[in-house]
């Protein structure tokens, strides 16, 4: 019956999938390379009826509303700090915006009663057998599972092992992004303030809970770079070199980078997988159809987890039928959401001074801004959500 399911990744898609699998009577196990649940991170948002419906069916809406940031308005300034463009909180924050760490914690707590979590370990080998998958772990142990799900993001380990090398599926979109925490030395209020030079954005936003803290967010254009993803000092040098010589508050923010213990650095890329499953292995969220920033990845992951678990339940564990129905129902939706990520780098850090001025001029027009907001809500709600049996409160859990 394939009831014993291994999920790789304990960020967003993984715990969401584990919750729904548990609701449907499966036995989910989540393995996560990090030693503990990841905290902090940038804000993530939900927008449109589809996202909110899944959150409501999970019972998460009241709790997320209590910890929501209230949106993150964005202000762009020139070198002297004069405002060039103001964007309202709903532009980036949707209808509900929360910190990624708060969302991950809520999903973990929700799924925990029916889920085994294994932290500090990862998958190193997958061998499909006649009735399951033999999984080898970095810790040296091996276990058998009926199915394996890759919910481990754009740089999916499961996708690499089961489908092939990352370069076959992940495309670089010409930009890199970095975030880190720092003291709020600039005294930034609600939202963020940013400064552009051609191909670069340096911005900082206040922590909505602790105004003495802030988060830096840098974006810069670059061809594919060769670096060690596990070496933060090397990544810090790349960032410092990219922003060397810029004015405004960039030197101060770069000084805070030197001591930052929690740097996030990655390319702005997208993942495209022709078929989301192979045998008893399936991908969900960014691993299957993701974008680093701007592709509504968090909302899409929540939706995908709900549908994948539901289709496995509806097919009574028949993975061939369930995986095909899941992909058929969601592929077009996920690709439409993902497409927004293709424009993120160009929007945040236009390549030329003319491009920067044009963006500021166009988005200063309220009519155009409202149109973009409505389009985002429409794209995020272009799939009809089935009601699977476990959604009904009278079903035994």
C-alpha cells in the first residue's frame, strides 16, 4: 500500500506533505540535513483564494495571522537617501506575510504527532526494489520505504540521486541574492529601504518584532559563479567584491556582513523537470518546479503538498496513478507561478541606469501597480482544489 513514505526536507513542502499524509493514514518520515529546524529567514507570503483555502483546511490561518508581519513596504532611494519609489506592503507581502521560520515552526508542530523527524542526516543512495525503495543515509544506516519524496528545494538532493545532476534541471537567471541579519544602525522603520546601482541592489529592512535588529538583502547581476555553497567566507568575499565602491549606506552594510553568522547566499535560478516522478520517487515544491525568488514558491509548495497527499490517498497508495494525477493537476499552475521568478532579478536590480529610472517611473503609477497586484492574485488561484476525504471533520484520524 506504500504507506511508509520518506520525505527529504523539513522546510515548508516537507512538513506540509507530512501533515496531510498523516491525516490520510500514511506513515511519514522526514529527514533533514540541518541539525535542528531552521529558524529566521526572509518573509514569505500567501495571496489569492487557493493559498488561503489550503491554509484554512490545515487550520493554520488564525495562528499565521497572529504572527504576520503586516506586509513589507519597499522604498527605493538615491545615493543621498532621497525617495525615488514607494511600493506598498501588499506588493511583496500578499494577503498574509510571515517569516519563513515562523511558518516552518507552525508546519512542524502541526505534522509532529503523526511524523517521525530525523535531523542531522541526509540521503546518499536510492535503490528501487520490487516493493519499495532501499534508502542509504549519510549516517551509515539503510532503511526501506514504500515511496520517497524530494521536498528539498531548488538544489534537491533527491532529484540529483534519482533524476540526474543539477545542471540538467536548474537554470541560472543571471543574478545572485544574499541576506543576513545585522543591528538596525540605519534606524529603518517599517518595511525596507534600498539603493540601486546598475545590476545591483543593496537594501535593509527592520525586524518587525525587534526594531533594534534588521535584515540586509543584496542582489547583483553576474554570470554563473564557481564557489563552495558550504563556505560562507568565500561567499562574503563575492558579495563584497560585487558591491565595492558603491555609496549610500553600502559600506556600513558590508561591514555588518563580515560578522554575520547566518548568511544566505544563492543564485537566482529556476528548476524545470520534464516529469516530476520516476518509479517510486516524486518531487514536490521547488525541487520539481521552483524559482529562487518571486515564483510564489511557498504558496505553490503548500498547494502541491495538499494535492500530492490527497492523490496518494485517493489512489489507495498506487503511486503510479497518484503521481500522474498530481502532476497533471498542478503542472500548468506551478509553471504559471514560477514564471514570475524569471523577472525578479531584473526588477530588483535593473542592468542599466535607464532601466532603474524606467522601473521607478512605471511603478509610481498606481493604476499599473494595482494591475500587477491583481495579476498576482489571479495567477496564484488558477487551480481548482479537490476536497479529499480527510478534509472532512467526520473522518476518523
